[in-house]
C-alpha cells in the first residue's frame, strides 16, 4: 500500500495518491491532472476512484478532467448533488482499491455534504483518515461558508460539526493518521498548525476543538469566534466544483498565447483586460506598465488573486518572468480564473525596447522613512497587514488598512496625501500600492522589507493593540 500527500504550498492544499496493487485512488485533486496520471502510469496502476471530500470553495478540483481522462469514478458523500456523473455514496459504504478498502464517513458541518474517508490496510486495520475540511491539524473547518446553501446559521452548522467529530471521528483509534485537505495559510480554517498530518491521538490532546470535556455550546462559541469574511471568489469555486468547468488544457492554451507589444496593448484596450504583473515586488517597483497590478508569483499568489480580483470572469493579460507564463496560467486556473487571454512576449524589456511608457513606485528604507518622519511627523503610514498582526506590534501612529479589504477601503483614502505603505515583508504592500496606483493614487511610497525591517532598525516607537483609526 502506498499513500502519498501531494502538498501545494501556495494554496496550503493537500491532495492524496493511494495505491494498492494495480489500482489507485486520488483524493481532492488539483486542477492540473497530468501529474496524477503520470504517477499512476509510472507505478503501473490504473486510477479507479476520485474521492471528493466536499464541494471545495478555495480551489477548483481536477475531478471532472481526471475522470474524463482516466474513466475513474468520481465519489462524493451523502447529500452531494453535482451536475455531472458521480457516485453519491451512502454513509459507511466501502470501496476496494487493490487489497485495501476505504470507508465513507459522512461528517457534515463544514458543509452538509462534507465526508471523510477512512483507509483500512490489507489486515482490516484503520490506518489513515482523509479528513477534508472537517478536521485540520490544530483546527476544524469553518462553519460559515455553507450557510446559504444549507439554509442554516453558522451556529447550526457548528453544532452539526460538533456531532460529526464526536460521533464519527473521535472514537477512532489514536494511531490513525489524519490527512487533512489544508494546512496553515488556508482561509478554510482559523488557526491551522504548520504540520500537514498528525495522529488522531495527538490531535485529541492538543486540538482545541477536540477537547474531551467540551460542551456543544462551548464548541459553537469557540469555532465561530473571530471568523473573518471569506474571500469573494469562494462561491464561484463552489459553483465550478459542483457544475463543472472548461477543460484545463484549453484554458492553458488560451492563456499562454504570446502577444507582441502592439497586440498586447491592443488587447488591453479592446477587452478591458486586467494587466497582471507577476514579477517580484521589488522588480515591479522599478518599472511597470501603467495601470498594471502586481501580485507576485512567488508568494500566496492564487489566494490573493481570489481575494482581490472580484470578477472571476475578468479577462487577464499576463506579464511574467520569461519561462513562467504557463505556471501563472495554471495557478490562476486553480482558483477558477480561466479567462487569461495571453502574455506579453519578451516581458517588460520588450515593452521598454518598443519605447512604451513605464511607471514606477518609490521604495525607501526604514532609515529613510525615519528621516522623513523627523522632518514631517504628520504623514500617513498605512500598515496593510491583518489586524491580528497589527495588534501584536506596529509603528505608533500607523493606520491599519488590511490588504484583504482594500476594495472596500479605497474611498476612505486621500489621493492628495503622501502615504507610506508597508506590510510584513514587502509582498502585500506592493500589491496594495499597485492597486491604488492604477486607481489614480500617485503619492504612494513603499517601505522596503516591511515591518520586520522597520522593527529591526530600532528607529521607531512600536506599540501594541488596535489602532483607533483602523480603516476596516
């Protein structure tokens, strides 16, 4: 028996490859399915089942394309109602893969169709629980995402989740390994651990939601406390996972069309496409196409795209480092942004060589910021980190303007006032700056290295707590 976790850091997502004998199963595959097929072929196996733990909100699963390519059966748990061919399993139904079996454990609460899959080895011993978004390492799935579809309140869903955990999961043997669908960084939970698997026994000791003496009322209160609004793209991803989507190969073909400078400019003008510059923030700052937006590929790219580009059908033109165009299109498609229409051939150098205009964003060191504050202390410092980060330490007098909510906050900012912008390390501040620059804000200054560099400089008074001028 072979179990392989295929973890994608950008999405903090775990897919799983299980093989016994000449048969294999995939759990919660990503959009690009070729790697799973290649793996099975290399191992001399046929993919028999594709198990889906629920209708995912934070990424588009590869279940539909993988089933078409391999003939494998898509399996959902009870209450799922997809628009495509799938086997809707009953609770406790058993599936055989080679010499091992997988049992369906219906565990509603995160969503009503949420299901865990319990793997038994050749000797009939339970060895692994693929827990989806029901149980994470250190946390459980948030119960607010499925409220509308389930016609339930988040408190009612939380109560359902409490029952699922107590009745279906906690009675399992302590040595069962828990393999969740997500780890730290995912918006599907509140406070997941950095580990991507653990024994159930260890989770019973250290996961707050599995406390043995916890009442249902305590569980509901703790699980629903401090939930932030989910990213705007979540409902669209649920719809695509439930109803189907365009073939990934076609999306990739369309998005990786090379466009010369004139064709790129014409496409931007004619389609109203968003120009997405995926280069590193410090490189972007030194020269970029006016009105382009920077979300660097070497960061939490897909989640930030989903959080900030509100229209999932928005046409997108790509500016990327040479050779990374396919990666960009792939990572956009993972969260349902299928309307990439090409990339700038030759990148920014080609644009510059053609004599086209470039814009830039001033970027200064913490030392330079300190000097400027001495000369003029009455300036705006925008700290674009999350509130939880801000409260643990910030420049005294800074305003907390989280990037997550930028689309709701722009009207509160003054275009005539110089604004010094920083995040934790420099990634989010450049995203923030680029969005505001494209909307007519031209007095933005980025602080290199973010709060870490600011704090390490020793040049600033650092405070704690929530800012009274918080803008979110």
